[in-house]
C-alpha cells in the first residue's frame, strides 16, 4: 500500500507557481447571517461585526449577467478578515452560491487576496489552473472576481481590487477587533446608505 502512495507522489506535479500575496480573507457561506455572527462570537470570540445588508452587485457569472444579492458580515482575527455571506438570490438562480444552497452545503467558500492589477491576476490564475467564473462590480466600478479550481471544484479564490474605501473597511475593522471588549457586537449598515455616503465607517 505504501508503494502505491510513493508512486502517486512521484507522478504528481508539486512545483509551486507564483502566489498572490498575503491572504486577507476567509469566507463562509451561511444560511442566516445573524445566527452566523452569533455562533462565531460564541465559539471563537470573534467580533465585533459590521454587517452590510442588502448588497446588490451587477455581476457576470459563467457568462450570464445577474444582480448578485447578499448580506455580508465582516470581522477579524488579527489582520485576517472573516466574511460571512448570506445569499439572497433565488436558489434556482445560478450564482457562485446556488449549488451549495440547493445541497444544503454551508461552510468555507473561498479565500481572498488584494489585487493591484486584477486583470493580470485573473490571467495568471487561469494559467495556473483556475477558471475565472464570476466578476462582481461595485457601484463605482471596482471589481471583485471569483476564480474556481478546475481540478478541485470546491476550491475558490477571490481577488479584491484595491481602492481606498475597501482598504479603509479593513483598517478600521482590524482596529475595532483588536480592542473589542464584547460590547456592541453588531453594527448594521444598509448598502444603499454606504453608497450614498450618508454614514461614516
């Protein structure tokens, strides 16, 4: 039996390709974002949370245009962002989350990296074995992009195009989590209010 594993290892290409920098986000798909935040705080002491409600992103998934609708909760462990995503689209509508929802498969969904040149990173991910499957566009034109491994379909990567508001969300969230005393565990923000600039992060 050991010989079979040795033979398999000898025929496997372990050569590393160029990476995409520091991992900045670990994302989970959840059926209920409020329960998700409560469980992460209860089990792992993670918080406080900023929950962006009713996000609507013009997107292209597998070549089809759609509006991706989600609630998104963010907190941090050190400098690593924990993202909880609750999909609001109909489960029959093809999205990056729909097949998991139909199968009731919730849990880790993707990891994410910042990107200074998102087109170059997408091309390199494609060359290294990942299909570019979903482009999501913010109201100001900045993009987020999911790539999915061709050999391991449950492995997803996201590239987050760097821009000042995104970096500010990370910076302030990291600071709040580092000094959190357990009070004010959840801050809810309507996505439309964020876009309108009617509130401060």
